[in-house]
C-alpha cells in the first residue's frame, strides 16, 4: 500500500544535518526535577584501587558539572553514581554509568571523562567466549594490537576512536559509525580474519568518501575481495597411510626375521671366529677383483680406434661412455 504521508516539507532542506545531536539545556527539561533517584554501581579489580584513589577528584569534578554525585567504596571495591535534585539531563546518568564501566576496564581517567560529551559513545566487546582454545585466543588478541601497536593505531586513526585491549574485553570510545566498524574488525579477528584486510578496506572507503562524484555510486568495484584458502590447496603429506579396508583374517601377520635368524639360514651363525674372518676376507677380495676388472674394461674401451669418417661422433660417444671409478 502506498504511503499517504509523503508531503512536501519546505523546512527539510539539504543543508540540515539530521545526525547532529543538539545540546540539552536546562530549559529543555520543562518537567523540572526527576520524581525518583536513579543510580548505577559497578565493581573494579583490586589493582585499580590505587589509581582510582588518585584520579577520583577529577572524576568528581567532571560529574559535578552534570549534577551527578559519585561514591568510591574501597572496602567493597565498587563505584556508584546517582542523580541529584539538580540533574536536568536524563541521559547524564547513562553517560555516568558508562564512565564507571570504562574506569573499571583500565581506561585512563582523562580519556574516560570524554564519554560525558554528547558526540562520544562507548562499546565494550567481550572476546573471550569467541575463541575456545586459550593459546589461539592469545594469538588472535595480539593481532588486534599488531607489532608495537601499529595495527591498533591504524584502526584508531581510520575510525576516529579510542581502543583499549584489556584482558578478555576490548573497550572502544568514539562516534557511533566508528564503534560499528571496530566491533566488526574485532569479531572478524577472533574468527581468524586478519585486521589488515579491514584496514585496507577502510583506507579505500576514506578516499572514496572524499570524492563527491562517487557519493551516489556503488563502491563494490573499488573495494578488495579476498578469497579464503580452502583445505584442497594445502600440501599433501610426504607419507600417506593406506586407510582402505582390508580383508579380515584371524591370524596375525608373520613375524619379521631377525639378524640371528638370517645368519642361521645362511649357515654363518655356526662358523667359528677364524672361519668368519676368512669369509669376510674372501668377500672383500671378490669386490676388489670386480672393481679392477671394471676399471680395465673402461680403459680398453678408450683405446678402441674409431671408424673412418665418424671421428667426431665417436669422440662424443666415448665421452658419454667414459666410466669414472669412485
């Protein structure tokens, strides 16, 4: 059914930014103070206690500008934020909740305080349950950082976000489009897709976004398409075991003959020490005679005169037929 609400809107012009977040002033809250107090609490690890004690005055001043009160409980190891009678912005308590959540995830206080800005949001990505094997998880988490943190820095510059990899989570701060891209890169990295492929794609998109002629066109022809490796292209092992089904027999295979069994069959086992030495000497002399005869035949072949009119061919043949005694 066609829409009946498509009417001309003279106030809706192209110069209006529909994604712009307008600041919330006290005059916008016509209802006055809130009827009930809202509060959020979160726990923090023991190693963050010393840092939070030193940074708490900064956090208190930042929240006081939004009329939010905060409490640090070192006995229970928790942080609490709550609204006051002067709080006028309903979203301020949600921003304060994200602030204490980031502080518990080891984000520095000066960086975490930026979450109170309207254009900044946060996302905490849990990555431990995406990979079952612990060693594989550590290797793939290291890929997000890259050598000397270069991969992480490239992601931050391309998505205009702040990224912190800490333990089993990845904390991200920035605009909403950047948060969406970072979540996609992190989840794909845990699924064994290297972040460098996404970085190449983001760089191409940034160049295309700067070109106004390509704003309404499809960008698929410019983006790289990487093929995944299949198992059929892997190298075959050098030793392949025959796993085909064989005819079942109740009798075991015959035992291989040992060195003693072979000596008994040849009669060598029953010879004395002198007889054995004599036999070894005869074998050595026999081999020497064979090598000497072979050498003599090779020399005689070199002395055979060539046929008339075929000297060049014979010389070449003699070179090929020359036997080298090693």
